[in-house]
């Protein structure tokens, strides 16, 4: 069979510069997974979309999957996504993973996301909008399940880490 295929390739593609490129699926492993911050995938059937932190305009995107650190076959964060070729140390961003509410409530800058550092200027956005009212905590949220049969209750609370 291979002989016939090779003959057909020689006949229909005689140019030696034409090559068959195999575009393989890439698997990326990250330091968190479905047993940690991404437990919404297992329990709430959420679908997250990873994006590279640094966008390269000339990057070639390839079919990829993203996996957690456990080597467990269930620890799959993203099943079939298009990502550029990543290197060890490159960062992926997962939008809407719970911090969007805090972003709207507090004045957040890049300094707030540095490890082990709490900025002294952590305060509500009252200075920006005098009519803004910090919500009463804890906040109870009832979130309907995708199947529509039951409702899950989530409680959002905060600790004033800037106090003192």
C-alpha cells in the first residue's frame, strides 16, 4: 500500500519542496488544576479559555490542551484550544476566574498582584466615584446550575488586609 501511495505522491506532487507537515496537538501543563482553582470545571461544568499573557502578533496558533499538575486524567483544564507555541515560564491568563468583582470594587494596579506584597493604598473606589457604595458583606449569591434543576449558594466575603 505504501508503494502505491508513494507513487501517487510522486505523480501528483513532483515538486521536492512540497512536504507533508504534521500538525500535532500540544499538551501544556500548568501549576494549578481542577483540584484547585479550576474546581469549577469539575463541579459546575465551566469552560475556561486560556490566553497567553504576552501576545505575539506573528505567532502560529496550534491545537492544544491545558492540564493541571497531578498527572490525573481528569485534571484537564482546557480540552481543545488554539494556543501559540509556549515555553516553560510563559504565562496563561484565564479571564473571569472570580476576581472581576473585586476589580470593580477596589482600585487595583499591577502592584496588587505581586507575590507576598499588600499595597498600602488598597481602598474602595469612593475617591473615583463619590456615589459608589461598598456592598454589605458577606454577599449570598444563588447561581442556577446548568441543568436548571437546582441552585447552588455561594457566599462572597472579604478580609480587610490593608487595615492597621
